[in-house]
C-alpha cells in the first residue's frame, strides 16, 4: 500500500476537523482562548474538551472539533490555535 500525503486536492470542504492541542498544564485559559477563536471565525459548532494530563502533570491535552468551510479558514484556525500562549503542539 502506497501512502500519499494529504494535499488540498484530496480535502473536500466543508469538512469536520478533529484535532488535539498539547499545552503546558494546567492550561486553564486554553478553553476560553479556543472558544474566542471559534467565535471570531464564526465556527459556531466548534467544540473543545479537556483531555488527559501527562503522567508528570506538566502537559495537558485538549480535543478539538470544528466544521471548516474552506482551506483558508482551516489554515487561519491552525495559525490562531498555534499562537495561544502555552501551546506546545497542534495535532
């Protein structure tokens, strides 16, 4: 089986995106920041849910879902999420 990387021709918009943020714990301001981003981008159906903490308690994960209407919105969302203070990784 040959694996092909995703590119814009393979993505069909609108699409339901599922992602995960990894932040410095406890990350109490992350949910409000994500909700603000969703609101500013008019992603009314966007969801954020606290995930697991790392075994040492240093990191916190967050599950994210949003209906993305187009590629430009997707890229803008990714940039905004990565700019949240304390975010270490967006998956």
